[in-house]
């Protein structure tokens, strides 16, 4: 009798475990929630509002709040009611006016599925069925959702979905600004040729009207600054974030500064440029004597150039530190021929850049910098070899993408690693039948996120998603 009771008990335990196991791995509930929320994301996802920065920002912040609320419910944490706003496009048909309609969503339930349904109901989307179930069943169901659906992560949308939503707007922006772009191109070429500049650069995230205003202001003063601007022959003139003489002898003019600040640099500082460059040359030569045969270069992956006066100060500080460490093996033992040094005042610690340059600054402990350089000589060599291969591959792949997609322009984020750009180009070529029609005759930039720039350039992240939404 005792044996039979024990056997019955064991069978009951196994049945309970089997029931729990089967319920735990059921995928019906999370698939339903996942697909339902996917339709919600496709209405409000920030990447779909690239040409509407205000609404994009609102949707992004609201999604973060909603995601945090749902995640807290999963963890059974205390939550207080929240109300957020989302913008949704209405009438989003190519070449027609797009209305942005605000929707307010209030979350106050302590039940996860009820909250999800309140979101779906607000946007007239199909809600998730809530089957009748016992408390025991409900407990396993919530565990299952926690393991299979992460509310804290806003899913990425596919590149095709983003392009379908935004390409028409990008083409319209490019068409609308074509006359201004042509005018800017003429002005840039005229200034470059007149003063024999190496380049006339500006931040491509600026509005075209901002850059055009800078060009017009410069044109008004070209006669006054004619002789001094001719000193920039072979150098760059940059419209950036500061007004200064740069360490390579180029000039940067801040687009937000009044012309009187430009006048100070061009009229008073630029005529004495050679004295600053001579000081830089003296201090760099002193550093090159410490590291026998090393060359000091600017890292090609950095588009930031320091002020000439500031750079001189950093060189002086490094030389003082090196003179107090004349017995270090970096000076006494090693020859640094075919090695390169990049002095970057804003680097956080000694490192090897993607292009294979040693990167140090004046504020690091000089012994740490010297030890690092000695220990990572082979790393620098390997990085430079790989970088040179990357540069050639990038050039070929960008040309191939431009030709096969019939693009008007293709650009890259200068701060992005070459291997990321190469990977993106290879994937674009593999998907040309999938994306070619959408991107044909567009302006394209490989960047870190989706965006439409003021000139109609379409920015895509290098690691874009391909899955269908």
C-alpha cells in the first residue's frame, strides 16, 4: 500500500513538471505580443521621422519611457502612471503632404498584457487576446514572456522599410535645393581657384543656408583680405566650430562668429603664421631626435586640427617630459624609422590608431606613453599595413557602389573605421537587386544612423538591418 501511494505521488509530481515544462516553452503568447508591438513600432519608430527632427526626438523619448515601464512590469517593480505622446504620419503617400498627428498614451495598469493592449488600442491596432487562465498558468506565462521578449530594446527597422518611407522626401529635398547647391558649388570653386586653396571644407551636417551665408560673408571681405588669404595657397580654409590658425597653417572660421573675429585671425594672426609654424617645426624636430627617425603626422582618421598656439604648448610639455627620461630604452635602444607619432591633446591614453600611428598627449604620464610605444611596435606595424589595404579596398568599393547603384554622390563619415565602411559597401553590393531601385540617382552617405541631410543626402548606418518588417 505504501509503495502504491509513493508511486502515485511520483507520477503526480512528474505530471506537474511536464505540465509546467510544456507551458514554459509555449511560444504562442510572446509571438502574439511581438508581432503586435512590431506594428506599433512601425508607426512611431524614430528612424521613420528623420526629416522631422522635433517629432523624431519626441517619439524616441516616449519609446524609451514606454520600454522602461513595460520592463518594470516584467520585473514586478513598483510603477507610477505615465502619459507620453507619439507622432504618427498621416497621408504619407509620395509627393503628397504628410500630416503628423499626435497621439497620447497613458499607462497605469499593473498588468503587462493590459498595458500592451492599451498601447495597441490607442493606435487602432489589433490587440492581444487574453485567454482565461489560472493564476498558476499566468505565472509561467509571464516568465516565458520575460525570457523571449525584451521590452527594454527598441528593435531596429530594416533598411528597405526606412528607404521606402524616406527616399521620396530625400529626392524632394535634393530637387528643392538643387539651385542653391549649384550656387554654392560655383562660389566654392571660385574661392578655391582665386586663392589656390587645397580645400574649402565645412561640416556637412550644417544647413545649406548656413554654409551659403558663410560663403557670402567671406566674399564681402575678399578684397580687404586679398593679400593675406593668398598666404593660404596649398592650405585649407575650413568653416567649423572655432576661429583660429591651425597647427598645419590652415585657417578655421567659426560659422557662428561675427566677421570681426574672422578679421582678427586673417588680418592680424595669419600674416605671422610662419613664426608659429617655425616654433612647431623646432619642437617636433626635438621630439623626433628623442625617438630616432620617427615622423610626426596628423592621423588621417581625425578631422580635428588643434590651434597652432595650443599645439605649441603641448609640444613644449612633451619635450620637457622627454628630457627628464633620457635613459628610457625608447630613446637609447630603439630606432623608430617607419613609425609615426600623432600628438592628440584630446586622447584619453596612449594608443595605436586605426591607421597605425602612435597616439599620445601631453597630460599622460610620459613613462606610460614610452612603455606603451615600446611594447606595441608590432601592433603599430600591423595596423598600418592593414590600414593601407583598407584604404585601397574602400576606394574601389565606393566607386563600385556608386556605379552599380547609379548614385549622384557617395560620401562617408570620416570618423568611421575603414573596415565598417568596407563591410557596408560589400553588403550593399550583395543587396543591389534588393535596394538598387530605391537608391538610384540619390545622394548617399555611410554613417552611424539614418538621417536625411539638408542637401537631400540619405544617411544610412553602416550596420543596417536587412530583415523584412
